C-alpha cells in the first residue's frame, strides 16, 4: 500500500520517506490524453478563440449536440467524434434557450426534445467567474449533474476581471479547470480575438496569442481551438460554401490545422427565420392543420405548407390525419 501524501510541516522529520510528499516519475502509471471530442476537445480547459461572427457558437453547438447523441453535420465526421455521450451544460449570455433550439433545429437540422440532456442556465449572469460564491454554486451543480461538458459563451460576459491581468485571470478559471480534470469533463471558454489589422492573413488570426487580454490563458489551457473564415458566398457566387480554417493545439502534444467546409443547408433554403419559428411554435401549442396555422398567422396556406414539409423532412413534426404535431 502506498504511503499517504501530506504537506503539513508537523509530519516532517528525518524519518519521513521522500514518497510521503514526492512521487517517483519512473514508478508512475502512464496517463494518456483524454478527450470528449476525439483529438479536438480534451478533458480539462479548452479556450475557443475566434473573431465575432465567425461561427464560434454554431461550431460549439455542433459539438455539444454530438455529445448528447445527436447527428448534426455542420462539420465533417473526423472532427466530430464523441468519445462518450453525456449531459451538456451551457452558460450563454448572448442568446436564449429558444434561440439555441432554433439554431439546432433549423440551422443544424437536429430535432431537440425535453428528453435530450442539453441544459442552458436560466440566469446566465448568476455565475460570475470572479465571484468565489458563484463558483462554489456552479461546482455544486457540476457535482450534482455530472455533465460531460460545460460551455461558457462568451468568457468576457462572465466576469469583471481585467483581462490583461494574468494572475487574476488564471486564479479565476483554475477552479473550473481543476474540477474538469479531476472529473474527466471539458470546460469550453468561448473567447474573442483582438481586432486584427486590415491586412491580417487567416493564419495570423489563427495564432492563439490573438486572443484578447493576457496570453496566460493560452499557457494554462489544456487545449486551444482557433478558427477563421477563409471564404464564403458572394453576390457573384451565392451558392459557394463557407470554408472555415480551424487549428488546435494541446498540452498532449497533438496539433492540427485544416480547412473545413461548413454544411449550412439553412442558408440555401431561402426560408424566413421568423415564419419558421412562428409556424413551429403554432404546432408546438397543439396539433394543427396547415390551413388553420396559415389563418392564425395571417399567411397563405401554400407558404405555410412549405415550412410544414421542410420540418417534416427534418423529422421535427409528423402528420397524423389532417393535422401536424411536434415529434417528441
């Protein structure tokens, strides 16, 4: 049986074996890298850095949906493989649960129901990362729920610390990092880049040191993911896909850099987001015929039917007799 480790000075004397306080590396068992998304998101702390409006939140939602057992196809399979499935928690200060559900269903073609273990904090400002009491409460929920991943999006809205203060920033996030490492889960902090120069190249934007504030977060993190848009649709070529360049660096020594085509079918469907949400909510209120839905919303039946057929194709709703209802 190994000797217990302790640090109190009262235990120390000339008979105290070195092994009471120091591990011999040569006798240690190997610890391989651990992942929640294979070779992309490790257990521990991941910082996801990108410019505003560059699909950070959409990419993170894709990964979180994979972790709860869904099959979104925004990213290719080789950067989307969950090691295991579990519960996901999100603290999102710039959006609402209904918007996340809309993005999942209409942006990523994934039907979400109340049985899916994806949860969003009711009051996203309840957990200020620089408030020790808030952190204790957050860790209470982590222990109780035992999620596979926690996403905080964006980091800047969850604290009042000077982002250039390395000591304060590290002290703020280390408790979550340590909990994540000890419990084989991932904490993903979504972080913005500094404003790049007008002539900045894509690979310069992908530099982890482009993250706002102190570079100490980069050194602390178990994984750094950066991304930037390489190309996308134009007026001359509206059907061109969005190409995203993504890079990852990890304490494990792994690294990757790759151009990925985003599968954004919604952008090509020419459907109105407001009508789509209103139609789905009308069906969610109870089984309804397309004719009655159109009358309720003040739309033409043929226009509403287009949305019914799209949602049926995506297995969001099902027809029973003359009426349609939400798939649960």
